[in-house]
């Protein structure tokens, strides 16, 4: 789950206060930090997760080829969103996000490079991504200061770990079984990210309302 570090501090300095830092607007890292820490970027990540989840749920007859392509595209887009969100964090808090971004991109490339792979191979990729991402997200939720909706983030991380273990221990025997599990998880994750994004939007509007 992509969550800005200082979302709970809308009145802070720099990007949180909305004030431009002299010379910072020309810095690519600063631009990415502002983008990755915005509620619109988080909402974009939620949409990129929710759309393939809904497609997979309403299209259970999808072939293994189509399923692998959908998974691959989702993993690549998720990797991009998480990479940009890394710039909104500081110090040691960036490492889990960076590892997640690399993991998602590599897994996405594997799915797209050989979309005609077997169910076992696809289940292995999905299971490993869920398990590792759940562990890293749980770690990030514990060490990140002022994390908004910490309980929700930790809950989704635990669900990801459980889902990864289930897929790895009991690999899906058919594309339909894997499709249902994948679609359900992506839909839940997308909805959770949308809730966090709307909460962040409300938090960032508080100082503006008071100023008036």
C-alpha cells in the first residue's frame, strides 16, 4: 500500500504546508516527493489496483494468457507508484518502499515476458509478491512516524502475508481459482487505498479551512 509519510502533518514545512522552497521546484527529487506525497497520487494507485481487480472478478473465464497480462500490467504500474512514493519518505523509511517497487517491477516483467506460463509458475510469482510485500509493508507501518491509518495499513499487510502463504502452500489448480483469489485481493486493496487517499485529502484541507 502506498502511503505518504507525513500525511498526518498537513501544517508542516515544505511540501506539507504547500509553500514553495526556493530552488526546490527545479529539483526532480523534490517534484517526485511532492507528487508521491499527494492524495491524488495515492488515489491513482488505488484506481490502478482496483480496476484490474474488478476486471478479473467480472471476467472469470479469462484465459491464462489474459490473466498473466493483467497481473503483469498491474505489477508494473504498482511498482511505478511505489517508486515515486518512496521520495515522499525520509532516511531508513525509504528502503522498504524501494524494495517493494523493485519487487513489483521484476514480477511484472516476468509475467509479461512469458504470459503463456503454467498456473504453478503464475501462482508462485503472485504468492511471493504478496508474501514479501506484506512483510515489507508491515515493517514500514511499524517504523514510519506519523503514519495515517496505521491500523488499516497493518491489517492489509497481514492479509497480504496470509494470502501469499495460502497461494504458496496450496497453489491454485486452475486459472479460475487463481482468478477469484487475485481479483478479491486486488479489489480489497484498491478500496483500502482509496479510503486512505480520501482521508489524506480531508486532512490536507483542514488548515485551508481554518485559514479562511
